[in-house]
């Protein structure tokens, strides 16, 4: 079942990337799930993350790419009515996994991703996304919220804004993003980047494409 879910998520990432789906301001059909008026008297609720995963795609300039996952270790989502008001996701960087290679090549790539060339996992075993706030949006059919916060990787923090579908189901909140990207060089991940003079046919794209899925439950 896990493999089926992984394949579905990877397919979603690839489709989203081909369609240039990101946190852009492109217009779409209104999403009725995101049109509820905020209730100023609503109680604030904290949901504890029960499971989560980030699917990633890294691309080379010549067209090759690799895919994989990182687990969400813990965290919370704070809501007030249908608004997302705060919270934090903790990513377990020791779980960086490649999904398209096998055997020695898989081990080599995962080892390289763990090294100081990329995520320096021994020194920085966790990354965090701290939510500053979120607002409902109604201009895209598969997105309900725009969430802003600070992403910290390797001890370096930069602001990130992403769009997500946030669903409230009983005592749970489910978050799923379409594909979005971050510029890895902003977190001093410059191996293979054109910014350090890497030869053209060896360049690795500065953008890492991501899809996040989070399940959380109120306690």
C-alpha cells in the first residue's frame, strides 16, 4: 500500500512539474472549500502531526533527474476556524531516500545527499518549517490556503510561501500541496550549481521540486 501511495505521489509531482504548477498567482476555477468567511469568535485548535512526507525531485540541466522522499518527524498545525494561524513541521533529514535507483548507485546518491555537499545531515539532522500564518484562497480548484513561514535547512532560514489543500475531517486536518519549488542555493546547497561555475553539461538545477502531505490530529 505504501508503495502504491508513493507511486501516486510521484506521478502527481511529475504531472504538476510538467504543467509548471507552483505557488504562482495563476488563476483557476474558484474552490468552494476555500470561500468560508473567517469566524472571529472561533476557538484556536492545535493539531499534532501524526504522519507526513515530502516527495522531492532534483533535476540536471541535461534532463536527468532523481526522485525520493523525506519524512516529517513531528510538529503541529494551529487553526482558528478555517484559517491556518501557526504551527511547525520538523523534517527528519536522516530519512532522505532515493526512489529511482537501486543497489550501489542508490547508496552512493543517498550518501552524497547526506554529505556536506548537500544537506550535511550529521551536523544538521533536522530541518523545520515554522508557519507564520495562512490565508484562504479561492482562485484555484485544488488549493484552499496560502501558507507563509520560515524554512530552516542547515541552520539557514529563508521565507517560503506555498499553496496547499487543507481539509478538516472530524478531529483531523489533512494538508497536501501541489508541486512547488525552492532554490537550494539560498540554503548554501551549491554543489553542481551554475552559480559556482559548474560546466554546463554537469549542472544540477538550483530548484528542488517538492510535494508535501501532512496528517494531523487534535488531542
